C-alpha cells in the first residue's frame, strides 16, 4: 500500500518574504499588490479584506510570469499545491 507524503505547508507571509528576497527590486508591478497582500496572510484560507487568500495567491501567480529561476519554480509549485 502506497502512502502519500504529507507536504509541510509554510505560511504565506514566510513565502512572500522569500519571494521578495529572490525577486529583489525587479518585481513586476502587476504582482506587487498581491505579494504585499500575501505578506499579511498566514494561511491560504485567510482573507485579505474581501478577497480570499486563494484568490490572492492565484492572482499573484498570474502576474509572476517574469519571475524565473530555480527558487521561482519551487515557490510557484508550492503555491499551486496550496491553491488546489
């Protein structure tokens, strides 16, 4: 019988800090407001005013196309897993 490996879910504010460190000053202007919102959230089930954490994450991913590299791929995959 195969067992599913449970992924550790990090808080969105920790992920947002890592994104800022990696993306640095070249953050695409369309992704900035969603990244700022993510910094105030702990879980994807939290709300940012009238928006759900899930919608914030999905909008960030939609606007983060210019963020590339190994860290970007890893974090984007992590956020997509959380948004499932």
